[in-house]
């Protein structure tokens, strides 16, 4: 009995070449299944590229603002220095004028 069962199993499970129609249908289904994956990959690639671009623009903008801040602080320091020098000159002129007016009889 086991030999008969084994022979029947071998016969039922023997390799069979698929028909040409089966191969064509399988190829069509595989191609159709690959299209959405390609679209998804293209979509994710585009999204990643857009995110990278936004990030690069944001970093460039932040660097530009930092440079503007440094330039503004330098300009502020120059203005403060100019005001200090101007104040010293005005004080010197005031002292000169007031001392000359005291010296006059």
C-alpha cells in the first residue's frame, strides 16, 4: 500500500512545464505589480528631494540671518564708538568755549 501511495504521489507531484499562456499572464501580472512600486519609489524620491531642498534653503536663510546679525552688531559698535568720540569732542569744545568766556574781562 505504501508503494502504491508513493507512486501516486510521485505521479501527482511530478514537475510539469507551465503553458505559454500561463507564462505570459504571470509576466503581465508581475509587470503590473511593479508599476505601483515604481510610482511609490518615484513619489518618495520626489518628496525626499523636495524636503532636502527646503532644508537647504532654510539653512542658507539661517546662515544669512546670522551674517546680518553679526554685521548689525559691528555697525552698532561703530556707531557707539563714533558717538563716544563725538561726545568727547563736544565736551572739549564746550570746555574751550566756557574757559575762553571766563578768561575775558
